[in-house]
C-alpha cells in the first residue's frame, strides 16, 4: 500500500450520508424554503430599499429586525453546511462532476440569499440607519448583534442601487465565479513528468511537484522547479484569462460602489484602517535587510552567492527526524496539551473522527485549509502532507483554525457573529503553529537538528513577511494596470518577477525567481476577496505578539484568549487587540513582533 492510499481522507458522512441521500435533498429543499420565507418576510414588513425611508416605532422596528436576524442566521448556517459539504468533494477531487453540478445548481439560491441580506436588508437599513441605535438595547438578540447591524449601516454607503446590486451578484456567477472555478480545475488537474531519484520518469500532480520545493536533494528541487516552469507555461493563457476576468470584475464593482481604491474593501473586510496597514507594511519593509541576511546565509551554506528559487525552501541541517502522519499527530497533541488540554482534546477529536484529508493526489487542490461545517458544529482540514517538519507545522496551523471554530461554536454564536475578518482569522492558527515551532526548537537534539528546525520556521516566516509583501505589490500593480486594459500572461509574469525583486532584494537570484506564482495561488482568484495576502502577515505578527503575552501571563491568558477567539466576528481588529493592550496603529508593536523573528535569524546565522 503506497502512502497516498494509506493516509486518511476526511469523513463527511455525519453531515449528509451522500449527495443522493434524502438528508441532503431535504437540506436543499429547506434552504429554498428559508429563502422564499425571507422574501415573504421582507415583503410583509416593507423591507425594501426602493421605498422611501420611514420613521418606525422603536418596538415595532426592534421586533422586525430581530425576526429577520433569526431567519437570516438560520438560512446562512444551512447554506454554509451545504456549501462546505460540496466543497469537500470539489477541493479534493476536481473530477467529481456530480459535486460540481450540485454546486452550480445551488449557486443561484446562494445568490438570492446574499441579495436578501446585503442588497435588500442592507440597503433598507442603510436608509433608516439613524434609527438603529435606538433599538440595540431593546432585545438580547439585537444587543448581541449590535456590531453586525452597525457595520451593515456603515457598509451600505458603498452600495449601488438595488437593481444594480442584484444584477452584479447574478453576473458574478457567470463572470468572476466561473473564472475562479476554471483556475481551480486547471491547476488541480495539471500533471507533469518528473524524473525521480531512481531515474524513473513519473507523471506527478502539481500538488506533489510543488512539494518538491522542500526535497533534501537539490537535483529533485531543480527538477521540480523546471517542471513547474514548463507545466505552468502550458496553461498560462487560460489562467491569465481567469485573472483578468476576476480582477476586471472586481475593479468595475469597486469603482461603481464608490470605493477609494482596490485596497479599500479589503480594509473594511479586515476591519482595520489604512493607518494600521501602513504601520504594518512599513515594519515589514524595515525587516527586509534582516531577511536578506538570512537568505544570504542560506546561500552561503549551499555554496552559492544568492538563492535560486528552487533552494528557497531547501531543508538545512541534519536530523534523523522524519514524521509519519501518526508521529505528526502525536507531536502536535503533546505540545498542544502543554498550552491547553482543551486544545489537545479538540485536536484529538479531529484525528479520531477523521476530520482531516491528509495526502496529495491528482485532482486535489494544492496547499492546505480549514473549513467550518456549522450544521454539525465541526471543522474539516485539508492538507497535502509529506513527512517533513513543515507539514507538521501546517497541521498545527490548520488545527488552530479548527480550534477557533470550536470556540465560536462553544459560545453559540450565530452565523452573523462568526464572520471573522481576514486579519484576525489567522490568530489561532499562528498561535498553534508557534506553540509547535517553539517546542520543536527546544527539543532539538544537537545543533544540526536545531538548524533544521530553525530553517523550517524561517522558511515560513519569510514566506509570510517577504513573499506576502511581494504578493501585495503584485496585486496592487495588477489592479492598477487591469483598470486600463487586459494583461497578457507575459505581463503577469513580469509583474510577479518585479514584485519578488522588490521584496527579496539581492537575497534571491534575479535569474531564477518564480514568475508563475500568480497561476496557482487561489487567493488571487476569489471573487469576493481582494488582497488576501497581507492578512497573513497581520495574523503572524498579531499572533506572535499574543504569544509573547501568553508567555508573560501563563495559564491566566487562556480564558481571555478563548473569549477573544469567540468574539472575532463581533468587533474591529483594533477593539479586539485593545483587550490585551495592543495598539495596532503603533509601528512599535509590529516591529517588536518582527524582532522575535529577527532573533531566530541571528541564531540561524550563528549556527
């Protein structure tokens, strides 16, 4: 039995027994009834942004909005469960035509639900916004959803007319959403021949080829890099069309909604202000000389003046330590338990109940993610696990997302209270990854093993600080150019190499960058999200700062931390950080977090 066959896949049977089951059919029918009922509720209560604004009696307005919140939250929970269930098949097997068809049939219903919430209710509440404050203390459900309602009033400023909003959301299905699906299908189904260490040539899926970046053998890393360059070249034209489609749609919508620029909506989605983003980006730029020292030190260890891309993820040091998946589970559980027994119990449940799809295979998307399944109050994690330390850290990272969901479920938050902004969505994942990383460093048997562990940690840190910055530059430039004309694949390549040069400087060999990084990163192609890059840096640095507070406070930190995780959908990032005395607009906070990484670099160089 090969590793691909022996690694666990996730179990979705407690969500629905199958796509053809009566339970799944009933869930779809219930969602349709819920959406119809919402439409009728809006009509009965004259919730219509096209009607002139009225002055409502406080009690009647409170009753109307409270009833609507309950109905919308229930429908969104049902929709989220159905969508996660179908995504579990599509993300791990893009050849599954049944799941793709089911999703396609349901998407118009999803759009109707979004239109009800954001266009009809959002547009209406924006018109009566001045009356909202008066009702927030009248009912518990309104008090607990105060942030949601206030945010909806604020975001209503950036809405087109109801007719335009409805048309835009419907067109997104055949536009940006379709381009997003194309990117997922093309990248997950692509394979390429690669010569193995035994001299035999095998056709490998791109997930496995991408994993060759961390191979011990430089020959294999180079073959993986060359395979990537050749393979992505064959699909660059459809992927360039997909990028143009998504970014063109987003640019048009941003402009029509009165957004300042392409970054504006992402700031609101992240619940931060531009001052916070600027402070963080400046601190990141200031840290580049430190990271370049790390890159040069690594190149020197490899006998080179600067790093070619295929050596960027090269393991350094020596260790007999490799991890089977059961060994990775044990390592994570032991160290989670030192932080919190509840965290370890959660992770063990995920393992025992098969919430994790572990190994790479053809048709499965690259990377890793965690998704919430509200109908059963559980999470599911996707990995492309290989037996190295980096994937152990990734396992811990994704389980952190799952624990975040666990805290939200435990607090019995509604679907409208669990919409984590992209910025603090990485809080628990970074915390869990840090716990395991620091444990690995402490248990190093000798300097060679310490070097290997530090290398693994710094690869991750440099990706989240340096490479993320390059992705931010790339997306900014793409938006600027796409507003004027479509871009060719060559232009995307040129922008990517320029952005990498700006971020990596002379730490990366200018002759061997990775011009095709834009092809396979799904974040660029998300229709409803732009700039899903800098939130990773925010998460790393915010999580690092929180970990420092944990080290000071010990066990007393845990209840406050859990409460923070349970509240991430109910406040701005600044408000949540303020609970721990953190000022996100202060460059010093970000610099202090980066200095922790700087200490790792100094130790790495010393070794």
